[in-house]
């Protein structure tokens, strides 16, 4: 069916098995990809057709609409044994053929069994066959395949089927891998601890979609919603869920489809956001968000704020905490489980990589750059040159293996590259979604067999491709997104017989965006080359050192930058002069094309409260806000300053404001009872927030009636918020004294949400360390600064189990260090009695030369022993200056020595 002259196919088979669909699916998909049509008529004769096969066919019907239609002949007691595969050309019977014989649509029928099949080309015979098929297709006993038919379908016991038709041997039972099993245990533990959301980090190739499908089978999750941003992910996920839950009804929210009645609903985030008013908030028990993309942050937020599942699971392959910050806060700042790329390689779950950074002759500096990407037309014009083509071929010839997947800038670029490689004697094709593409599935089959050397694509295979034999990734397009880079590299990380590693060939240009990949690789070095915990963030000085001295990577991995590429990257690194915070934000914008959020800045080791003025005023002054953001900040600057700077001693105010935003109540007051109920729902999903509420008078918040909760909530956060002059509490409502206009409300909501993300993340890290069930248990100590050196501070009253006294043995990176735990701080650490104090060296080694200085926010985790163990919680980037790094009060935080802040009430 790869023949472009084939326009449509009619299949008439009495029995359909999953194994048969697997055998022909690639050919059918190639026909559909180029606009062809398929009709299939099968039957319920003796119940031999597999119900799961019908489910897979129904999914294809939903995906392709009128171009893929299936009917089921209700045979009853009538024998129904036809087997005909009819391929029709663009001119009808004139260029058609048919295969007729004894082969059903099963693996034995098509490949392994003894079957007789003949080819029919005679136009008269073909016309007769076509008429006969039409008669059966239109017969009253031929019913369209629907969900109702599938639900009612009765599959015969396998023993009966085996007497009548060869059945493919059963495949290996679908079961979680070892790492998926660990993640499932961690998810169960986090739910048992009371969490209603969590984030799982798993490298590409370890089966994130499979993990979600396995976890969704728990009996309490009867209704499942899986959200993704690309159709390819939805299609792949549909097949995964069908494998694990063959009897489940699977529906779509995509384009005009809104299948809310299905057991498992797969949704495009864009379509779902547009149709939220048709989705009851409590419709789903289990919601999965796959690979959050920052470009659609507002869309994801709207969707997640709308739904109220029993559990929300976020999935990502990106290990770096700063990039994950936005997704992590949507998952209630609960990192449940992590097995990133470095972990997967170290555990032999993925093959190592060897990376070659090749200098790019293209001058990227004049190309327009916005929203993390170059202007597509300008980039194509700059890259599709004979010089660049020759450089790409030379780099590939020097480093490639047997099967190369190449990522291009555009469809034209892919076509040009494929032709250029063919002209040089390489078996290469271009596969993309445009005209002139080679057949996708037939090309992949040839690629897997070793009949093709290179496939050039654009972004068609970023996700959802499973060809373990790929051993070379050729990156011919700039990639400023860590997510996209890991997805593309991940195409080659799967293990395969005889495969020792994957080679990545990457072009390094003269634009700050090219630092993103270098920092990601350096972050993997930080994860793979040191003991203890690291979030993979590196400082600019660390990157500079690695580029000069080499990378310490996970076992078997190597990074080779050609000298010219190293010089280019070193020139791109900031010099460190000027305001550190301003330099950090500017570098972020230049590398990614968008500004960092407050929580991303905080995760990078800086305190947004330390910005001159306020966070948003600082961004506005630097020209980093979008026009609508800047207008909103100027109109509502005082309110935003209040949210950023109000003193808090508990989470109440932050939760109350979060509930206000979830209800869309900035333009009009919220019913106080409804606001309190939403706040209660938010609190009960997070044991850290529950702990804030528990007291002698409220020992069990979950046992409080709604009326009791409303009274409690009105008395504490709502009443205290109303004292500030920006909010008003009446007998029935709570809202802004000066409600936002309908025009301003959406953007103002997003800006306040950003501040709440940061403040809740900071608060939860301060009062409830190690909350995620998958995180290491322990106590969080803050890095402070005194007498020119970093020390560790803590609040012993909130952590009574902290060690006391001098010379407490603590494991730091495999070394036993004696530390002095005094009343409020640790200021001495010695490797031997009477030896030098090495505490400052340890902390600066983790967080850089500015460890603990004002304007930074660095923490360590102390895990109980014996022996006790100390690890960094977050690493700094080369960051900024200013301001106090104290507690939660005030825009410039009036910090006390113990980290507390002044507060008017213990219940603020």
C-alpha cells in the first residue's frame, strides 16, 4: 500500500485479530497519511473476532472519521467465511488488484500459517468483487462499528476459536517494568500520605504513558482524563491504554469530538481549554498531564484549575528543577518519583550517549528570535545552504552508526537533506506531514530492517517513535527547549541487541539559545558525577569549567565539543558584571525567548522578593513583560505588591487567594460559602496544608462540616485579608474592594497566580520538607551568611529532632564530617578533630561563591541516620544580588536571625 497510485482499500475478512492488525497497521496508516480511504467489513461469526481488535479499529474510526470505516456483519447462525483484500487505484478497476484466498486478518493468516491466496487483476473479476462487497456493506446485517456495538460484543472462549481459525500465540503479559513498579509504589505512598497531586520525572524511553496507564487501573479511578499537547501523543497513549484496559471505552476530546461518557478520555489541551464549560469539574477521578509545555502555560493552568480529580499526575522527562518549576507547582509542589536520564543510564535501563558538538557556520545573530524559537522562514533561509549541507554530511560521515534519525528545520530542509544524502550514495528519505513525504510507516519498517540509513524529519518523531535500533541522532535544527532536546535524544536511548550507545551530532551556533543544551549536559554531569542529591542545575562558572576541563558524566557517556564550538559557547556565557538578578533574567530571556516566572527564579536560587521595588515592577523596568502584562501591572501594581509582600505565618491567605482565582472571582465578589468550600478542597488535597489547620480546636479538618469550615475560614484568612484594604468581606461575599474589569481579570489572575506559585513553593519548602512520598525524608536547613561566610540556620522549635551539640557525625558526599549543631545554626564542620572549618567550602561547592548571600535562597536537606546525611536541595545558577533573604513577610522581607518574620496573627 506504499504505492502512491493506491487511493482506497476494501477489506472483507470474517475474523480480525490484534496480531493481524499489528501486521498491516503500518501499511494502512501510510495510505491514510496521504489521504486514502479504508473500509473494513468483518463479522461476529462464532465470536472469533477479538473484542480488543474491534476496540483498536474503533479508535482508528474516531481518529480518521469518514476515511476509515468499519462494519460488523451480524452473521447469527449463517456461515460467514470471505477473505478478500481489495486495493483500488485512482482510476478504479483499471489499476486495481485484489488478494483472495483463505487468510483471515491474523498473524497466522498473513504470515505464519499455511494459507492459499491468489492475486486478481482482471478488470471484469474485480468489478464483480467490488459489486459483491458493496452488497454486503449495505446489507441490513452489516452494522457500523460503534461503542455500543463494542460494549455488547461477546467474544467466544478461546478454545472454540482455536478449532476454527489459527490464533496467534499470546504475547507476553503486559506488566510494569522494575522502574515503573517503583514509581507506582511511590504514587501509592503519596496518596496514602494524603496528597491529591504529584509529579513524576521519567526519562524518555522509560515509559511515562505506560506508568499512567498502569496507575489508572486502581478501582477508585473509574474515569480517567489524559491531557497532552500533540495528536501523536494522544494516538500513542490510546494504544497503550487499550493494551492495559482492553475492555475500557476510550474517547477523545479533539477538534469537534467531546466523548465525555468514555471510561478513558484522551484530550488535546487546546480543545479541552476551549470547551471547559461543557466538562463538569468532578467528571474525572484521575487526570494525567503529559509533558507540560511552557508556551501553553496559561492553557494548562485553566484546565487544571477547572477539574477536581481524586488525583492529578504530572509527567515529564526533564530533570532540571528550574524548567520543571511551573509544572511542579501545578502538581502542588510534590515530586513523587524521579528517574531521569542520568539515573536511567546508570541503572542500565537506557544506553549511554556520546555527544559531538560541531561548530555551525551559520550566523544566527541577525535572525529574529521570540518565544524560544527563531523565525522559521529566516532560519530555513540561513540553514538550507550548500555549505551547511556539506558540513552536516561530513559530521555524519565521521561519527554516525547504522541508523540515523535527523531532525530538520522545515519540510523543505528535510527534503533537501534527503536528496543531498542520496546524491552521496546514502539510503535516505524525508518523512514529514507534507506533500512529497516518503511513506511514514513503510519507511520506519525499512529503517528498522536496516534497509534505510537515514530518516530526515522535522518534529514528527519527537514523540511516539519506538525504533530501538536507532543509534545516531543528527540535530540539524537549533533546540532551545530542554524538553525537545531530551525527546529527540531519547529516540536513540532505548536498548537494543548489540547496541552499546547512541551518538548525538549537534550543531553549535553563535546565539545564547545554544547554551541551553550545554547547560543541560552539564546538569547531567552534576547528576551523574557526584554523590548526594543534585537537581541538575549548574552555575555559569561550573559550565565554564566543564567546557574547559571536561564533563564528568553518567557511566559510558561522553561529551566532545570541537574547539571552535567551545570558544563559541565560552563567548556566549555572561561575564558576571552588573546586577546578578538582572543578568540572570536577561540571560534567561536571551536563551529561551521568554522571561522566567517568579517560581522559576526561586528554583534557580534567587529570591524574587529581593528585586528592586517589586518582582513585576522590576520586570517591567527591564522591558521583560508582554504588553498586556505591563498594562495590567501598571493598573494593579499596588494589589500585586500586596500579594507579593503580605506577611504570612501559615498558608491560609495564600490558599484563600488561590481559591479566589480558581473561581474566577476577581471581576465580581465570590460567594463566601463557595470560596470556603473551594479552599477546603485545596487544603484537604495536601497534608502539609492540613497540618497548618490542625490545632486543639480543629483536630481533624476533614471532619468539619461545610458550615463549620466556612465559619473558621471567615474568621481567619478572609477576615485578615480584608484588613489590608484591598479585599472586602461581607456577610455573603468576599472579593476585591475595586473589582478588576473583565478585560483585566484574566491577565491579573495569571499574574497573581504566578506570585502565589512562588510564595507557596517557598512556604512549603520552609515548613514541610521532604513532603513528597517519593522524596527523601528529612529536615530543611537554610543557607545564611555571617562574617563573610555561609552557615546553616534552622528553627529548632519546628524541628525538635535535630541533633544537639558539637562533633555530630554527618555523611556529606560519602565523607564523614563532624558538625556543630548549636541553638539556631551550624557554623562549624570539620573532617577531623581540630581540623579546619570546611563548612563554607562545602556550601560554596554546592551553591557557588554567593551561597547564602542576600538575594539568594539556598537550602540543604538533613536526613536522619545513623549517620545523618546532608545534601543540597537546590543549586544556584550564577545569580543576582539584592535584598533580604529572610522569611515570608514584606516585599523586602524584614528578616530576623531565626528566619521568622513579624506577623499580626498566628493564623495569617
